[in-house]
């Protein structure tokens, strides 16, 4: 019974935080640090509860650290937001080295599609009723950038079934 509860918790924890991070980025153009910290700590806790060998947990955490270094460099060049960098790193801990390349490719594709959609929509005037909705007006602003957390979360959800923690559950 306790095992089933842990499995259910894992299958709801990661997707819930991915959806929350995407929603927060869409609505506020920020991804709170507490979401990224919860993801990283959640991975360690759930992996330990599942009995994942410590060496595997450390390998996945090294993947997260490597992605943090890469995305921090991208942040330094202004290519990515700070919350996006931390979200990608926390997600990488869950996915590990075996799924990270597919995650990066999916995130790039989803991000490109999202950027093209926003660029197209930003060429069309926003109806007055929608312009009064703060998050829509901010999203429509050509200088606002792209809430890339949406693409990162979608890619993370897509790759989650390919992760080692998923394999440990099923």
C-alpha cells in the first residue's frame, strides 16, 4: 500500500510541478525558485524512497549540474531566463543522462514553435478587451521575450516516461 502511494506521488509530483512552472512562466514570465528547488529535492527524496542506488542518484544530479552550467552560460549571454535555466537543470536531474539529449531537442523544437506562434500573434493587434488582461498584454508585448518555461515543461513531460525514475516505478 505504501509503495502504491509513493508511485502515485511520483506520477503526480513531477507533472504537477511541470504544469505549475509552465503556468507561472506564462502568467508572470517568472519561474519561482521554490518550484525548481522542490523538483530537485523531490527527485532525491523519491529516488531514495524507491531504492535507486546512490550512484544512479548522483549521476542524475551530475546531469542536472551540467545542464545548470550550460544554461547559466546561456543566461549570461541573454539567451535564456534565469528561471528557465534552473528549471532545465532541475528537470535534468529527473531525466538523467539517458534522456537529456532528447529533452534538449524537444525543448528546442517546442521553444521554436512557441516563439513562432508568439511572433505571429504579436503582429496582430490585441483586441481591447484582451489588452486589459495584464498577462495577455505582457505576453503580446514584442519586447517581452518568450516564456520558454512552457517549452521546457512540455519537453520534460514528454521525456518523463523515458527517465530512469519512471523505470524504477514501473
